[in-house]
């Protein structure tokens, strides 16, 4: 794990003390029925993200600052628009309040902007810019 991810994890848990990284890892193991829990190599400044790898494909569990909760309705519309390129998010209630906890299926592969080369054309650049800005605000 790089220095930035380590820094982001440390700051996230400093903000939500007494909740610890170990608390989140235990909750993730419970949610995933005992899967091996590993922090992802990329972390956000307002979340802690782990991979649960008991299954062939595994899945992601994310613990988020409640002020930066995911807009599940918007993500549903994105999935309707882009299909399997957009992961399925489900909120898990009852774990480590006040954090918001989500399970996310793993959609490993090319990033959306790489798969949609039409977004790279100058006349469509504003669409890519809006998408990136929205998701950057969610992290």
C-alpha cells in the first residue's frame, strides 16, 4: 500500500475515533461471512475500502463518512444507463454507526472513460468532465 492510501486510512479513522480500522475489518468479515479482508490499494479521503475475497470474484465493502453517503438512486440510474460497467451498491444497516456501509460487486476491468471513447471527442468532453467531477466528489 502506498503512502497516500496509508495517510488517508489514518486520517479517516482519526476523524471517526473510537471506530478503528480493526473494527471495520471485523464488520467486513461479518458482512462477508468470514471472507479474507484486505484494504484496497486505492483509498478515498472520506471512506475506508476493503476487498472481501472468499468468493471467486470477491466484492468490495466500503465504510463512508455519513456526510459523503452514496446516492444509491443515482447509481441505480447509472447502472441502467451503462449496464455492467457500473457496480451494484447495497447499503448495509446496523454496522458501526455513524458510518455508512456499502457492499459493492467487483467490476474489475477497464475504467468507464476508457470503454467509451466517444467521450474523448472535443464535442463530448463536457460529459466526461461532469462524470469525473461527480464521482470525485463522492470519494
